[in-house]
């Protein structure tokens, strides 16, 4: 073996290859000689010798540089990479969905189609492709960390009690599945840039451009039933009434409240709204169950009395268990928001945030996006729901 030295470095870590050189020298010339030769301390070399068997196994499995599956559409991926860099220079967030959609657009460009005639038909845009693409171009996914909410210590007991209550209520009144409802309010932000974007590795500052409405939001009330039906979303905007000259698009339900959220008064209005839907389905005389969380606006006596007048029985989800017991939280809220965010990103990529026509207000664009999303929900079932899912028109 040649006396190949591992130079002294101003750091505290060494590669596996460097450690193995030291280990082999120590096995031939002993540990103390290796320590003197490489200017390292003997105890550390002793630890390396003990772990060296595993290192050699890992080293044998290591692929050579440049090995692995090559890109199927290298020219298209080059254009995609340039597009990502352009979006990031503008401060726009880039997520997996946007990358996949943009790749389809690139594969449909005439110059790219001549190179890959069947590219758009064959391209799947799988997660493994995205990960390989990002690795090839030295990209990474950057995100803000957050602390998850802890479940209550008596979670199992609360779950069991709630389950028994539901079973007892169903046995007593024999509700049909289309008469068991879940409703929930979820905030939607006017800016939906998110905290995550594909970006070059190593950048210390990761900027994401917004419209400047980071703190502005409205509330969307979603409702579904146990047979899989989804009902029209209700948007609650901040204010007392619709601004003068504005027109709400057909199919979009908008209410107004001073702070833009649900109150006990709006809950009573919601009960009337739901009762009219039940009348249209000839269910108004049948008993119904409403499952919802313990938000204060749901629990006022006037709200409970209103539900009772319309033959509704309430099942209030215990505090802290909505992430487990509330169907909307588990299956629908996230895909709904994902679709809204997708529409927002499409709008931003097309020159949103102040680059719209002068006669088009911000509210017009919000209504348009909601209208488009509702139409899409009517056409497509969410993956999490059964194939029999349907939208009931208002």
C-alpha cells in the first residue's frame, strides 16, 4: 500500500473513503503508527476500525457517478428547469403539480414534439420522475417547519364514547345515509403562495412573491353527507354587503359578515339553507343528524333550537378530535384547498397580482376562481370519496 496521506483539514468529518484508507493502514502498521502517520488521535481510529466492516459493504453497493436511469426527454427537461428558475426569479412558488403541468405544456410545443412525438402521451409525471428530475438539476424542496397539534391524553376514551353515542343515535332514529351530514368552516387566503417551493440548493434566501394580501382571507363552509354527496360551498366575505356594481356569478353562494367568519346568526341562516336543500330532495320530514365540531358558534342554544325545529339531532365532535372524527377534515378540506391553490398559481403564472385588466376588480377574480372550482367539483369526484359522489345543485 502506498503511503497515501489524509491531509489535516479544518473540519471534524471525513468521508468513508478517507476513513477506510486510515483503517487499512492501521491494520497493517497498528493504530498508533496510523495516528502518527495521519496526524489523528488513536481512539478515533479504534472506533473507525470497529465500524469499517459496514462501511465496506455500503461502499460496494455505491453506484458510480453518472449511473442510473437517464432522462427520457432531456431537451424538454432543460426547458422545464429554465422555467422553474424564471418563476423563482419572479418570487413565485413552484410545487410538484405546477412542474407536472408545465412539463405537459413543454412536451406539446412544436419544437419539442418533433424530438419526442409521443412524449405527452407517454409522460406520466410520477413522483419518482419529479424526484429524479430535481436530483439531475440539483433542486430541492424547501419548506417551513411547523409543530403538529398533539392529541388529548384521553384520546382513546373520547373516541370510544363518541363512537357509542353515534351508534346509539343511529339505532334510535334509523337515519338514512343521505340524512347524516357533516359541515365545517375552513379559511381560504387571498394569497395562496404557501411556504414551499422548488429552488436551487444552497440559496440562503428563498423569496416567494405574493399579491400583498397575505393576511386577507374569507371563510368557506363545506357540507357533505354520509352517502357521498357534496353540497354547494358557501363563501363568507368580510363586509356588510356586496359592493355596489358587483355581481355574484351563478352557482356561487356568498354571504357577508363583519369579520368574514361564521357566527351564530349565520349558523341559523345555514340551517335554513340546508333545510331548503332537504325539501328539494323530499327529505324534510325525515330525521337527520348533523356532525360538527365544538366551535362556539355551533353550540349556542339558539342554534341548537333551530336545528331541533327542523328535525336535526346533533353529534358534537369532542375537542381535539376533529382531525380524526370529522370527514371534511380527513378527506375533503385538503383537496378542496389544493384545487383552489392550483387555480391561484395558474392565475399568478399568467400574470396576476396587478397585471389584470383595469376594469377587473380583485373581487371579480375571486368570484371567477370560486365559480370555476365549483364547476370542476361538479365534473370530477374527489379521489377520497366513493364513485357515487354527486353534487346537489342549489
